[in-house]
């Protein structure tokens, strides 16, 4: 895609942003414009502030400096229905009696005050969302009995229910098998192409989304770099960012980063939950 860099309708604008946590600066002087229909992957080692960035966009973290505008308005803790959010995959308790269609339905009617009595057209909307995420066959099953991949498909449907123009995804593919990874990526990609929504997707593994990504925001050591995958996923660029030798290797159709000073493992194949930094 070739987005208009000066578009006034950009779903997300971050200007001069900085954020400190516990006396440590996670990142500073961050300028980022997400263009309509653009998918930006956010990479970096655990603790680099990837999840914290999403929380700041959601109005749940206060910046140390700078500003964030989402859908043309300053972010606020009250939230915005046109911002969709897909959380990390966490299995729901097995005794959760909520049905699959009820979970998706929360995205359709959960914003209303009081008990969400169905409105005319709600059921049809929920059925369309269930079909879109491939969940029709288990629509009436308790979500606690579904697999992690099936639950994550439902979370994706819930996030897309209000037709968001900005979609924030926090490790949406973690612990999913290849088939469910591909299904969730396809849903996100189709939504942004059909609606022009901007997407910010935090991930430890770039490979499942590499062919969909327009740009990469890479956070490390309180610094960042931003550019196309070809510009960012480069041995010299990442070595400079980390301040240590880092090598980007291609193994078949996969990229592997070797030598990144992450206490756990190279983030491109590391699937532990990031501790909010």
C-alpha cells in the first residue's frame, strides 16, 4: 500500500511521546502516524514497553511527555467504541458457562448501560460475526470447553463487532497452532483492507504476519526504529539498536534473529507473556 503521509484521517497519531515506568524510560521522542489500512507490527524484547504502548493508546497509561490522538481525538480512559482490542490469548476457566455467541455478543451490545437486551438486528449481526471468524459450528457451546484457538477467534470477532477504525492487537497469536494463527491473521488483514482500519499488532514472532506488514516499530533499550520490514529487520540496524552484535538470518521462509540480548530468547520464537513494563 502507498498511504498518504499527510492524511488528516489517520487512525492514530503519536507525537513526541515518552513513557517512564519505575524510574526507567521505556521510550521517548516517539512519533508515529498509522495510516488508513496500514498494519504496523510492534516488536522488541520482553519489558521493552510494547504492551504499555497499547495501554497508552487505550488511555490506560499516562505519557511522561507528548500526545496521542486516536481517530482524531485525544485518547481518554473512558475508551472509544471505534477502537478494537484483541488481548493476549488466555484460556478461560473450563466452568465458564458463557456461550460462544454470548462472548461475541458482548462486542455488539456490551457498551450499553444496564442489562444488554438484544436489539432488532443484533442476532443477525452476531451470526455474521460468528460466520466470519469460523465459529458457527460451536456458537452455542460454553466457551470454557473450547480450545485456545477457538476462544481467540471469538475474541477477534468481539473486537471487530463495532467495525473499529483502529485495531490494537496484543500478542493475538501466542500459543496458537499454525492453522489458528493463519485464521486470526486473515481476519485482521481482511478487516483492515475492507474498512481502511489502521492496525497496531504486538508480536514476539514476526513470521506469521511478515507478508501482511507494512511497517515495523522495533522497541529495545529505551530506543526504537521504524520502517519497512526490509529496513528494520537488518543485522546492522538491529545491532545499532541493541548496542550489541545481532544477526538476522533467513531459514527457508522464516526470519530468525540471533544474538538479541533478551534474557529469555530471541523474541521471534519466544512465546512467553510479556510482563507489562
